[in-house]
């Protein structure tokens, strides 16, 4: 048979396939989320996702050391606490385990990039990301501008403790601008804002909320985006770029590859994607049921997110990827 085009020619051996592979994952583009809580000698895993881990400060430092040895270069820190109230006061406690974690990781592991999630949901009794007013109907109304002010204060505290990246995940209007102004006013021009630009009101945050011990009253649909909307993400992108975001993020990742591809095309700054807890749980449970191989699922889903256009991937499978990539 005379055939001019035989695409299989480029698939004939592992070496040829390596040569023509379009998407390669590098550990320098991977971020590991970690949770830090009160107390001592605490190290616990989410019940469905072993690598979604909560630590007391002493244990966290050991884990960061092991992650660093394995090639992880960027950690994203979240606070977990039972000290919740309407004002989210624990978010502003200068001696919280999170605040100590930021400065201790920075001083013990200077080459590790430390980012922090900026939102109030670990600290509010109602579990919302912002400050709320309770309406006469009993519903919670999120106070946008008051929340931006609180998040700006929180970002500045984290920057002062040493965080190089602050990452607002709350979806309030104008928070990137508010945070940038607060940082610049105190000469933190170098602090990077990684904004959760298109964060959807997804069902996939369930395991994360279990880990936080959040008892969310109502839902987050008045601030997180409707999963049905694609154009609206471009509007959020434009606004975040105008307000000065340094990195923009799409979240969740694998059900939102179209949005990641749009960002890749339209964004003048790097694009991150967050492979969230529910996405990780689907892989863990599927692998446990022997529906597919766990490592292959981790590699394929991560590769798909990069292929769609992400420059940076936030994933609970960071350590798994380090191990898998070493083998490949
Ligand atoms: C909240 C926040 C959430 C996640 C990161 N920051 C959850 C939410 O919006 O309720 C989700 C991460 C995950 O599911 O892994 N500010």
C-alpha cells in the first residue's frame, strides 16, 4: 500500500515517543498543598486521599523536608483550626500555627517557595470565605468590601511572615486590587499574587471541607462561579489582570480544561490550575476499585491539565508525581 502519511511511525518505540512528546511535566511547575493545625505531634490524612495531610507545626516541618528531598519546590499552606467565629479572628492571630509555619519553612528551607491560601473559610463559624451579615430570612449575605479589607490584612501578615506568594481563593470582587494596594503600601512590592481567578462553585471541594472541619451554612454560589459559564471566566481574567494579578488560576482543573485553554490563549501572565480534593478522591477511589492503575491515572490527569495550557499545577499528588517522573 502506498501511504504518504503514517502517523504510527512516530509511535514505534519508547525513544521515538519520548522524542516527539508534546507535554512534559517538570517538578518545578508543581505545587503541593499542605494543612497546618494547632497542637503537637499531629499528622493525619484525609480519609479518602492519603496525600491530603494535616500537620501540627513540628510534623509539618519534617514533611516539608522530605518533600524537598523528593524535588518539591513550592508548597501552598492552609490553616485548620477549631477556633472559629463570625469575625474569623484566628486568621489575624500573629502566633497561629500557620503564621509560624510560614516563617519556619522560610528560614529552614530558604529555597522552598511558600504560598498561602487567602480566604476566611478555615476561620469563620459559618464556613464562608468572607465576612457575613445574617439576613432576617436567616440567609447569609457575604459582605464584599469588608471581606476584601480583611483579606488584604491577612495577606500582609503572611507577606510579613515571609510568604512569597499570597493566593486569594475567595472570589470577592476587587480583592486582587485591595491586596496589591495593602502590600505595596507597606513595601511588599515583591510579594506575588496568585489569584484563584476562575473558581467554580463545584461539588468537588467536599473532601477539602471535611479536612477543614467546615460546617458550611448554605452554599458559595453568590461568589464562586456557575460551572455552566465559560465567557464569564474571561471577564474575571480581564479584571484580575487589570488589578495586577501575577499568576491566574483555574479551579477545579480536569472538568474545566476548556477554561484553562482559554486562559492560555488570553492571559499575559502564567496560568495555574488546581487539581482539587474531589478530583483526587475520584482517582483514589477508582484505583482502589481496580478500575484503573493509580499511577497512570495520576500521570494522565496531570498531563491533560498541562496539555490544555496550564503552566503550574497545584496537586495533592505532588509527591506521587515526583516518584512517577523519576521512573519515566
Ligand atoms: C476555600 C478553598 C477551597 C479550596 C481551596 N480554597 C474550598 C471552597 O471553596 O470551599 C478547595 C480545594 C480542594 O477541594 O482541594 N477558600
